[in-house]
C-alpha cells in the first residue's frame, strides 16, 4: 500500500511540475498589476478563460495575412484581404513574458496583451496551432462617440482586424 501511495504521489508531483513549466501563468495579482495601465479593459470580456495553452504562444510569429471582417447584427457580412502593402511584422513571445526591445506580454482572458513602453496593444486569440496563430481585434467606429463592444451587443455594424501569423 505504501509503495502504491508513493508511486501515485510521485506521478502527481511530476504532472504538476510539468504543467507549471509548460504553462507558467501569472498569478491574479501579477495579471491585475500588468493590466492596470490598460485603459480599454471595458472593451473586452473579462469573464473569458484562456482557450489555449500559453506555452504554445512562445516563439517568433510573422504576420502573413490581414483581413478586415465586418459583422452586421451578429452575422459575418464580409471578409476582405487587406494584406497588400503589409510590411514585414514580427511578434516575439518569450516564456519569461518579454517580447524583445523592452516589450512585455501577457495572455489572459483569451487575449494577448503587449506593453511597449507607454504603448499598449491587445488582440483576442481566435485560433492557435503549432504552425498558425490568428489574432482578432475589434476596431472603433470612426466618428462614433459611443462604442459598445461586440461581446456586449452584436447589433449594428462591428469591424474587426484579423491577423494571421506563422512561425518565423
């Protein structure tokens, strides 16, 4: 019986250790501190959970395609490739939550947040595979005084920029 208990405890410890190394999520306090400077948190659904393993984001990702999607009353109305003229863009996501050149990043609420000095960016992680990353961001309507995010109200017109990335 003691051998079985020792064996089961060892397996449980190894499984927990492997999980922590593979997916070193920040604590709630670290996440709150990182996001405290993001003024646009009201534009995203903070009740969402991450859909993908953070460790799968690690690496150098090159933007290869950009789409403009337009939803009307919750239905995709058009998707237009706007890649033309795209300059080579690279996103580096390291396991220590740095992104090179004084950038830091966080994966929380199924969004990728990047701080670059005093500039802040965020994208929803729409799809993630070993050789493919799709990021999506709702754009503010031009000239609109009131902005209601898609996740709160799907009615009317909502525009998204969609970025497809591949490992570099």
